[in-house]
C-alpha cells in the first residue's frame, strides 16, 4: 500500500525566510563581547565592518546591530546552537567585562537564557529536529509579548493580509504563531506584562507574493516606509475583522528577487581556538548532517 503523505505539512505560504532581527546598540565593543565572544556567533566579514553597524550571523539568519540609542525587543529571540556547557563557559568568560550592564544569563532545563548588555533576551537551545526542524545553528523564532485579547486577531492578520499561515494555540498561554520560513516563526504570546513604547526595532522577512500584501497594507494605510524596488515596511498589526490595532513591531518586507536573498553566510565554529586548532574545523554547519537524517 502506498504510504500516505501530509502534503500540507510542507506548505510555507507566502513567507519563505526570516533573515534578521535589528536592534540598535550604543557600543559595538560590548555587542561583540556578547553576541560573538559570549554566544558564539560570527560577525559578517563582508558587510557592515565599520563601527557604525555590525551584522552577526546565526546560521542563515542574522542580528543587525547599528550604533544608536539602545532598542529592546519586547519578547525574546530563539537561537539554536550546539554545546550547552561550552556556551555557559563562554558567557562566564565575558561576564566580568560586561559588569554594570543588563547582561545576565541563566541555565534552564531545556535552554539557556542570555540577556544582552541593553536588555535583549535570547533563549539558546540545543539542536532538536523534533522541535526546531533540522537546524543545527539558526534562528527558529522570534517571540513577542502582546496584550491580552490580541492573539486571535493577530492569527487572522497574517493569513488575510500577508498570505502567511498562522495558528492559534492555548496551552502554555495564548499564542499566535505565523510561519515565516522553513521551521521559522513569529510568535505572539499574550502576557500581563506592561509593555513599553515601541522603540523602532524590526524583523525582516522575505515573501514571494510581494505586491499582494503591499496592496492590502496600503489600502489600510499601514505602509510605513517605501525603501526601494525590492523592499517596503509596515509597523502596525491590526485585526482584519474590524481594523482594531493589536501590536506594533516594524516588519522589513523583502521580495524574493532582492539582491541579498539567501546570500551565503559564514558561521565559525566557536570551539575552534588557537590552542585547540584543528584543520578543517573552522566553520560551523547551519543544518544537521546526513548522519542525523531522520526521513
């Protein structure tokens, strides 16, 4: 008998990749200590190499860290990175040089939470194909804390306005989950936490139907910026049913024809040091290898 397949499980919808999270930082040195030396990620060697901005690679995704007044994402970013004990050792090593900042870290049962010098939180997980897909190094999700009563409307906004599949779950809190790439999500978790004012940080996604969402956003007066031929932005998420404002976070929306779509990113192996150097082990792989194939 022919094996049945769930073909819908492979649908991506309109969004095909979550590329970067952008938050301003006032000190590139401290950002390097946290994101590169501490977490173990990699500064992009090709673009933004001065002290006015820094792009930090995490698999096929990035953090963009332009110099400016600090911005704090109202939630946290999920990171998959192998080596729990090595990560804890790196964070302990940079801790003395980050004293007097908001830097902190704490080990939990299934992740390590690390807070950057200005309050941005990362949750770092070991690779887990069952939970995150075959990501060995990457950014599987960004989670925002949103007001009570907004997740249901958010779960309507992404399919109806952006053409992006979304679901609503009510288990560990009420969460709207929009699928913005292969094994990548924007998550909106309802919370009683009092949110500060939106400070201008953004997330960036690539979509295939570029003009459809643009027209629907423009009809509602939601386009916030026209960047160029390949890119536009919006900030406000509204309920398509009644136009009610639900949450604000800037979305940088790029077409799949954007010149930088899936630009190859270099990821170093943070276990490689001058004292333990071995040829052929400089680079970290962002995907699980064939020895871990489960399909």
